[in-house]
C-alpha cells in the first residue's frame, strides 16, 4: 500500500533540496515531525541512520537506502514483517519544482499494518508538502 502527495513549488530544485536534505530542521516547518536526529554524522548519506519522532507515532529509526543530491532520497524503517519506505522526490518544472512525497507500507504484514495509519499518513504528507513549499518559497536565511 502506498500513499503519495505531490505539490508544485515556485523555487528551484536546488533550493528545495537544501530545505529537504536538512532533515534535522524539519520540525521548524512541519508539525508532522517533532525531532530528527542523524545518528551517523551531520548530513544524509546512503546507509546513514536517523531517529525520527512524530506525534502519535513511536520513534522510528530510518536508514537512507538511496540518495541523489538535488533530486531526492529514500529512507526505510522496520523489517521483514512490517516496513515503511518513504520517498522524497524533486523534479524540475517550468515554474520551479514538483515534489512527490510517498510512504509505502511493505513487508509480510505491511499492507495490513498500514491500514490504521492511512488517514494519519495522508495528514502528515499534506503537512510536510505544504511546509516544504512554504519554507522553500521563503527567502533563505
């Protein structure tokens, strides 16, 4: 089961990436995240881990599985039985950027486990998309 949200942002992909990749500052622009702690250095990297705290959810330890600077990243939490994979993608448009945020619930019981979280996941993706848009379209600094 996958839940996704796309949004057009009037900012360059580089600007959107600068905001998106600075994950420890996400709580400044989205109410869906209360804290992000990078556990293996101070920047996102493939294999790097992050502890993410969100309202109404237990803390989750994510591992970055792919990273394409300026274009997006994917991180995953969970294991064989239940797994959540979150994609963060940026594409250039004629007016700036289009961002797609998606969460895929996988694993042996992922589809079933994801069902109770559909509404909350949609709400959080909306908050993240709108917050990313507002922060990216504001002046840096």
